[in-house]
C-alpha cells in the first residue's frame, strides 16, 4: 500500500474509532486491534469472513530416542485421529467460536487408513517424520521446499473459499525441541534459555532435553552460521509441520489475511517467515503468551504484545481460537457501534 494512502487510511480509521460513543481509548486493546484489522484489509469497514485454523501434524526423528520427550512418538498419530473425531481442545473451541478447522498430515510417521474421509483432513505428507538431527540434517533441501509450498497452497485454497482470518496450530511429539533450536539460531539466545518443559517433562527429563539440544546446536552451528537463512535452519533442525507453517504464514500475508499467532511452536515458524518477509508482523495479532518459557522471550524479541495470558501451553492453535472472539469484537464495535453524531450524544466536556 502506498505510504500516503496508508497514512490517510490510518487517520480515517483512528477518527472513526475516536468518534464512537465512548471516552477516547476506553476500549483499550480492542481499539488497537480494530485499527490493525482495518489497515490489513485497507478499509474503514473491515469484516471477518470464514475464519479458519489449520493444524499441521508431523513427527520428529529425535522423538524416537526419548531424549527430549516424555510421550512416545505414536501420540502424534493418535492425536490426529482425535482431531478428526472432534475430541480435542481445538475442536471444542473452534465449534464454540464458529471457526473452521483443517488438520494436515505434514509428515506423521504412520499411514492413515485409505478410507479416512474427512472434509477437514488434508494428506500432504512429505515424509514419515524428519530424521534425527543428532545424527545429521532433519530434512533435505527438497523436502523443505516441498513442505513450504504445501503450506502455501493450503492457505491459497482457503483464501479462494473466502477465508480472510487464519490461525495455525501444530501437533508433533518433540516439536518444542525443534522450535527451541530455531529460536536459538535466529535470536542468538542460548538454547537452554529457549527450551522448556514441552508436553510436561520433569526436572530430570528437562536437564536431559537441554543437554541433548546443546549437542544438536553444536553439531549444526557451523553450517547455519555460514548460511543463517530460513531454508538452511529448517533443513538442519526443523520439522515438516514447522516448514509448512512457514509457507502458510507467507501466503497468508501475501493474501492480506488477518493472522492469529498461537504459541511457542507457531511463533518459531513465524520467526522463520519473518526472515523472508520483514513486513509480515503487520498482519499478525498475537493471541496469547504461552506457558512455555521460551515464548515470552520470542514475543519480546518481536516486540509483540499478546492479547491473553492464560498460562496455556497446549498448542493445536488453541490460543488463537481463544483470542478470535476479541478480534471479532474489535471489528464489530468499529462497524456497529454508534458515533456521537449518529447517536445525538454531546461531545462537550470530552
């Protein structure tokens, strides 16, 4: 958008917000969200159509070792089936909020039944989980490209169906470890300050996890330091679901969608996308501050202020689903709330 046009639009939106029947700034963060959504859509009359959350699922080679996760790798596939049966937290919240939900097999280490028929399931498997990055690269350069392209296509298809507000979720045993490594390589924060308890490791397991991730970091640091781009980082320590999310973020920004950013793993994917498109944050509304210890540091690095702080650390896109009603409320007050002029309310003394 032309800078002058954007400035004029921002002034027009701010005037519209300030003219509502309320004291200036009385709706707090909702006013900021309303302004941001208007700027994303380039309109003083923004609307949300067909909101959607896409959950990307994949396995990680490191998980088979048991060094970083208390739950077996098989839980990833079991949870995908739970999503498709409608029994997970993200299903509950999406039903409650009227949000569409799609589950993507980005690289789960099973073959799902051929007769698995669901309007909310996309088979986009890149491989049967990544390789163990303690022994080498997590994936090939071609797999990175394939995964990112798949994420882009999925968002493009949703855009054609009318979606203009999207959030991403993930499922993958071991993926907090990949996210911790990605965060460390991009921000420069030591990996032990990035890694948290994930699915609930105890103190002893957390120490083992951190020791393992330090080893992984040392192994891959020379190659990543030589070429610290998104594709190299993903190839060395990423996950198929994280790579797909990265491509999905980039396409969502290209399509001027409102992007609801969930928690720790999804923000790691956003860090990767931001390295390619520096302007992507203007499309992002940060839904919550995860209970995963590295997430707050990520948010500080991005100078982002989340809408909620509920101590959640489930993933699946649940934080994005919980924040969606606030975004909808911001749009609704901008559209439907009376102005002082239309309501015949005096502004004297305001």
